């Protein structure tokens, strides 16, 4: 009988790409360096330059290519197609078909219900990567927001959310990158505190460290991430417009999503606002900025906040951003949907450049503790603990 793999890790992204691809790669690095643990990773392609054993990768890169026509139609026609919903369905079927027997099955939310059930039946311990808050919490926030904006057609379907929630009940553990996520699963997820594991994400500190602002230039506020309603960008835009600061600029780096296109159009002619589009390496924008703002309504723990801190920027973030900053030390924590709070904190940094620089230095110092190496080590400890407990149980 074939020996089961110790850990299967499943991510619906290109391994090593931005966001979940970066997190997944750093999760796997700890396993790749551990000779005592066997693993396999399922992904939608990977960069050939990544330094992990390729024989351990199940790669379906062709799915990224298949998504391009659907993404094009969504962008050009403005139809809410949700291309990755269909791509993930195909991906899930492939994972289910190829899935070997394993001891631990670690996957991200809403990826292959059948693969989760299959792994459970085979006796695997299930770990969910809680990169966002619980689906019921997500639905509550987004339903409220789309109703406020008169965009009911974008409200997530309740039936699908309830299906996701029922699958989550099968999981033995949830990895929570922030207290915001942790509390949402405690409230909606039918999980005990022992089942919720709080492990913040990380940053490549060296990649962003040393980024310094030059005196005498414009005061620049920056946001990096997809421009969509969930990210709360419309509240930042409204706040910026009302502030009307002299010799200042707001920079937004990211793709514009269909649910916010009509709002974005209202600000396109404002010369103090720059929409620069998607950039996989936005460090040049961080280098010349003064303050980073994360106005998210729903998030796990935005990697862009970590990167901004590493670049020496103070951060203004909502509670729901899941940021690691401490209020009044590395920036400010504010409520969601609070235009006045955004205005107040931006103006405070604008009017107090020395405090802005001081908090930026504090941010760099704090984020150094949150390296990807530390993230990998903490995750490896969790894996080893679960494997040890499983082995001890099997010996009884």
C-alpha cells in the first residue's frame, strides 16, 4: 500500500505570483527545506525560477490562459462574468481527480468542495487558509455596501455563501492572518479557539527596505490593490476630493473592477489623482509616497500593508484590513466607511511631516518581525504538531 503524503497544499493561483501565490510559495518553502516531511502542491502554474523541488508540484498553468478571454469580456463589456469562478471549477475537478492520499490537506477558501470531502474521507486533517473573513461575515458586509451604493446586482448569492459555510464546517483548523479573520470565524464558523490558528503573513523586507522619500516633493498618498468596492476605494476617493490639499497627489495602483467603474469615472479628470493600473512591482510608487491608506471593508491581512511598512510608510488602515500596525504607533486604525476619519488622518500626516517620518520608521522596525521566513517557521511548527498528534493517535 502506497504511503500517504504528509501534506497536500492547494492554491488556486500561480505559485509565486502576487497575493495568494506569494503566500503559498512561502508556506511551501518551509516544507521544501524539511527533509522529514513529504509534500505536494497543486497550483495554476508557477515561475520556473522558484527554488522548490518541481517533482512536488501539480501545475495547471493552462487555466490561466483560459481565463484571459473571460477577463477581457468582463473588462470591455462590463458584464459581471466572474471568470475565475469557472476556472476554479475546472481546477477543482482536476485537483479532485489527481489528489493522492495525505495526512494534512491545506487549501484556500472555495477551492474544490469534492476534493475537500475526498481528503476528509481518506482521513486527512483539513486546514483552511482563512485569507478572508468567514463567508457569512463577507456577505453581511458586502450586502450592506452594495445596497448603500444601489448596486444590488453585485451582491453575492446567499445560496453560494451558505454552501461555502457548510464546507467550512468540515475543516479541523482555520489559519487566520489577522484578528479580524479570527473573530469572524469565532462568530460564524462554529469553531473553538483551539481550531483557530493566528499566524500573520509576511514580507520580503529586503525587497522594500531602504525606500526613502525625498524632501521637497509633493505630499503623496498611495493605495495598492484591486480597485473594487470591497477594498473601500470609493471612500478614499471621496475623502481625497473633499480634502483638496495643496501640492499633493493620490496614487492608486491596481486594476479597476466592474463594480466600481462608474465611481472611478467621476474622478478621472482630477489632476491630483493618478490611476496607474496594475503593476506587479509597485515599489517605485512606494518609494516616492508619504502615506499608505488601506480603506478595505473586508480583507484577510493585506500584503500591501506589510510592503508599505517595509518601505518606511506609516499606514492608515481600517480595522477590517487586518493590518499589523498598532494605532498611533505605526499609523492609525480607523472604522470602515468613515470618510471623516480618512480625511482627518491624511491631513494630520500632511500637516506633521516629522511625525509622518517617525511613524514610517516605526513601521519599518515593526514589520521586520514579520518576515516570510518567520511565517514559514511558524507554519511548519503547526504542521509538525498535527502530524505528531496523528502519528501518536494511530499508534494507540
